[in-house]
C-alpha cells in the first residue's frame, strides 16, 4: 500500500517546481530592477530568460528540492486536517505572491506602455548661465536628465534648456523682470539661474529697485567653487613654485619676462575677480591700477589676444614669441587642458600649470531658482529637483567632472588633479568678496584702463537699401540707428571716427563723415551725417579694411585702436584676404566685423585677418543689431573714468 507521505510528495512536485521557478525568477528580477530598468528590448528578453533559467537552476540544488518536497508534503498533510489554518496559510501565500507581482507587473506594464506609446513629456526647465559656464552647464544638465531617466524607467522627468548670457545682460534681465528686450537679446525667462558668483545675484536684486521689481528668488544655494588662478607654461623657473601671493607672482613673472593676460572685466566675472585680486594684493591705488593695466594691455597687444573671456584667451594661444600666463579660474584651465574649452577641441600640446596665489579669491557658483508668476507646478518641481540633485552625492560627482569643487569637505578627483594641471588639495578662500570691494575695484579700473580709438566703417553699398520690416526701414537706416545708440556709451577720453564705403555710386574708395577725434559731441554729429548718405554701388570691403587699419594706427597713443566694419555683403574688389592680412598684421589695430543681411561670419573671407588682429566677428539680425553694437562698443570704449 502506498504511503500517504509519498503520495503527498508526488502531488506536491509540480507545484513546488513552479513555485521554485517563480520565486527564483522574482528574486533575480527584483535584484536587477533595483539597480536600473533594462534600456532595450534585447535586455528585457535577457532579463526574463535569465530569471527563468535562474529559477530552474534552483530546482537542481541537490537536496534542497527534495527537502522542500518533504516539508511541503508534511505541511499539506497537516493542513488537510485543519481547514481554518489551511485557509489562513493560503491567504498568506496569496498575499506574498500578490506583493511580488505588484512589484514586477507595474514595471513590466510601464516598459510595455513606453515601448508602444513612448515616454511622457518631461517638464521643461529653462536654465540661464554665463557664457563662460555654458559648456559645463550643458554637461550638468545632461547628467541630471540621465539621472531622472534612470529613476523613472528610462523616461527623463525634466528637459533642461540651457543658454548663456553675459553677466551684465543676465543681471539686467533678472532685475527688470525679464522685459521684451531681454526676451529678444537673451532668450526665454529663466527658471534656474547659474551665475558665476553671488555678486551677480546681489547686483541684480539691488538694481531691481529701479524697475520696481521684486526678484522672485525661491531658492539660492552654493553648488561649487573655483579659485581665480594664474595658468603658466609648465617649464618655467622654480621661482613660481611655493606659497606665493598675487603680488609675488606678478613680480616674478615680470622678472622672468612672462607676459600676463587677463579676461576683460566687461564680459567676464573671472576678469572682475582677477582684477580685484591683483589690485588688492598690489595695493589699490590709482597709480598701481594704471601700472597693472598698462602691463596687461601690452600683453594683449603683443600676443594679438582678443578682448574676451578666460576661455577666449586660453584658446587663442597668442601670436607673440614670449610665453604668456593667463589669469583664469581653475575650472577654465582644467577644461582647457582636457580639450573641452575650445571650439576646435583636442587637448593642447603643452598643458598649462595652475598656480594658486595664497591671497586669491574665487567664484562661488550659486544655484538660483526663480519663481516667476505663472510658472507651471511641474516646471517648479523639476527646477527644485535639479537643485536638490546638484546638492546631493550624485550631483557633487557631476560638478567635479565639470571642474568645480562642491561645498563642504567632499573629496575631489579627476579632472581636478595634476594630470590636468590642478592640485586636488588646493586651499583657498571660497567666500566671494563683498559688493563694496568689487565696486571700489571697478571704479579704479574704469579710471585706469585705456580709452578707445575707434574708426567705424559703415557699408553704404546699394544692397543696404534692402527693407528689413513692413514699415520699409532699410538696412542702412537700421545700422545708423544702432550706431547712434552705441555712441552714447563713449566717455570723454575716447576717440571716434566715422566713414562710409564706397565713396560714391561707382563703388570705389571710402568717404569720411567724421574724422577721428575726441568723442565729445560726436553722437549728434554722426547721426546727422549718416542721415545724409544715399547708399549705392558695390562693396569694397577688403580695401576699406586695409585703409582703415592704416588710418587708425596713426598716433593711437595709449588707446585701444580698433576698426569696426558693419557690412551686409562680400567684397567686390580684386584685393585678396592674404594681401590684406599682410598689410594689417602687426599694426596694433583690432579689426571687428558686424555682419548683417547676406553677410555671415561663417563664410566671411576676413576670418583669418580678424583672428590675427585680436578682433572678432559678430552675426546680427535686424532685431539684435542694436544689442550687438552696444556689447561691442562696450568693450572698446574707455568707461566713465575721466568723463
């Protein structure tokens, strides 16, 4: 007669087999899903197949399966005689299976739904940062979007639109409540602002009173620091090693014949802070400030450096023979050594070494969440989530990868290591200087740096009669209006001249409307002179550049000598760019081109000429021309010192 225990074991075998497979599969699945959702159909197939293989392998565990059968058989015999207990156990087992299924089925459902219908629309968050931080901020945004996708089954919950603005433009946009001109000049109203320094936030809040606006700062926190440093070539004298101040580095670089270049304070927070560090260490007096500016200006001229940011200086490389040190942030130097700072990409052949002055100051990079009226709750939540992520462990790792040092005692590694010219253990003051200190420094700078000597050559060819709006405004009228507005930025120390090309309808030469002379009273005279011009003829662009550089270079004195050409077309003469390059190189005159209409910086034949003079090219549309001219002349005029 067959033993009831054996019968129970045989009856339990299929059920136990299924339960072992399911439980093994669930265990493997939950272990995988706890670390991340599979990102493709192939990976899902691998997960499911692997789960069942793993569960089936459990059956083969020698002894364990037979023991399970024995236990199950005893349990089944025991439960057959106790109906109530059998009901309780069955309910408990059902609950356990339901919980396990509840953990897996939603994930499988979401994966299937995503496969059939795609991910839901993520919340759009607009992030404004500085031009200098744009590359790093884009990497942070990508890392955050990836992190949200990993935690939501492959679907990102935030879509960060990151764009850059100059510090002056950004402060004005926030302080004014983001008026229409800010929308046109910068872009959409920012939900998150990532300035280089809390000084920008303080200045914006202070300026908002003039507009009757309350800046809606919903959240502000420091996310990372980067000290202002001196980047030098690697094979210099040991005299630059050790615990040195800015004063000592300034003296030693001069003794070694090493030029020093600094970002322009008009467009760079690093330039402002670098100026403050130098002036303070050397003694903040007008005479000291003027001495500093003369040496910096001479370095820019000798190397043909642009008037721009730290990245502009690092990427330019200079055209002079003498080695050059660059005032920049640690982050800018590290990203340059990584090959991430320059448009052309690629690591430099000779990476720079970071020198940390013991009395330096730093950018403190705040995260600022702006709660404007009408912002969607999903956007506000996603913006707050971005800030929280930046303050967490995962965000700290991303900040380090972007070249910033997170707050607190977070250990840092690559790229803030000697491999990329930095020192992981560098010690510096992470607090920003006071707003009053920066104000005093900028007043000294305005009086100390050289004024401008600018010749503006305005295209008056026939194509400048093209209308730009329904009212019939021509390109020449639009340009004239923009020039008149930019001339209001001149100080009493600046010099300015105005000419048009061609000289007449035959298409050759140029005609002076105002000879180069002191800026006083020039704005009204220039407006009246431009109103009398009737555009006609071709575009002798290259000849105008060659002649303009020659005339501006005559007796510039201690001024930024510049030729600004505003044109809507390409050259119509037989002169070649290489011939012009030969004529203008080494003359100490920067050539700037503002391209409108059919003209484009991307196709302009003068690109090499512009680069060799330390100038620049700016593409402008009818709705941005005024802003481009204001920004450009803001670099070239001497400020209000002595006005």
